[in-house]
C-alpha cells in the first residue's frame, strides 16, 4: 500500500498520511498505535473504503458523510492483495450504539408484525396464517440466533463481544477502530482469544488500539503512528507498554506527582 505522492488538504495534510511509506501486512493481525489525532483511524477508514467493506452501523460507506474524507483518501491508496476478499466489515466503536438500537428496532418491528397477523388473517385458514408468519418468524429467529434475544439489553462490553462472535467470518478482512473502548481487561483478553481463533481460520485483522493488553497479541505487526514516517515497532517499544509498565511498577509515585504538580505532566520513562 502506498500513499499518494502529492500532499493536499485534509486528510492528506495529516503527517502520518503525508509521509506514508509502503506498508506491508505480513501477519494475520496488525495493530495501529499512536496518540489521539496521529492519523491511525483516518488511514483505517480509508483502507476500509478502498477495500469496499461495509461499515457496521451505517452499512455502505458510500453514503456516510462522516466518512467522506476517508473515501477521498481511499481512492488515492493503492492496495495489493495476496487473496482478494470482500468478506468482513469495518467498525468504529462510536457507531455501535446506533447499530444496537437499530437491531432492537428491527426486532420490535418483526414482533409487532407477528402479533398483528392473527387479526389480519381472521377468518382465513390456519395454513394461510402459517405461510404469512413463516418468513417473519424465521427472520426473528435468525436475528436472535446471531445476536441473542436482546442485544441492546446487554452491557456495552457484552454486546460488543456478541457482535464480534456473530460477524467475524473465516477468510474475512476485519478493521476495528478502538474495539477495547467498552471492554474490561478480562473482556479484552476474550477479544484476543477471538482474534486468535479467527486468524487460524484465515481471517485478517487491522486494529487501531490504545490498549497495551490487546496489542500484546504475540507475533502481530505493530505500526507506530507517532513515528514520522509510520514505522513497524516491537511491542516493548510502544509508548503504551513503557508507560503502563512504569506506572504499574510505581503507581504511587506517579499518582502523588499528578496530585501535587498539576502544571506539568508526570515524569515518564
């Protein structure tokens, strides 16, 4: 994958995009790491647009105005494939709330239509009622099989994991933007196990994350977007690892420094 040669207004003005080198994805799981605003989400959205992946929550990326810049960048990217796939999806954590509510609304509509059928088919045969209710019942059963009886009733973290279980597909390309946002540390480890299981079935993942737990997956490719240009790094070289490790090894000192000196950042490794 190569960046366009000429810089332009946003998103091409983002340093990570402006200086983007050829990037390889040699492992089933690749992490994009870096500070907020470093460009990792911008590039991920552009890859999703260039790959033609559907976006969870908004469906086709072609009609989502919040992804207009990503579509522009996506058209300028050159993607090469060992095995082309259109299976998979793109997910931004912030889109999940709307997606869960849409599923709940669709489920309620199916239930409403089923409840109204007996009155609408009053006086007609049992067979006619069964034929009319069959497709609705099947749709409702399939929805509940994939997402449970009520996805919106789960905790945000539980609902995220349920969505991943239902939507990850073997051989698919899955782009996840900060999937750890609603997940507890234990659930983040459950996500790692899911990624591992699907990678063994030929799936590929590109994950933008701030979680030192998630990015610890062994053998993953890690791209640091705080570097100029973007560069591959070892897990132990990431700021997320060094800061978290230093904090946990001496958290009292860091907290004390934060509480007593609010004019500057704590001294970090």
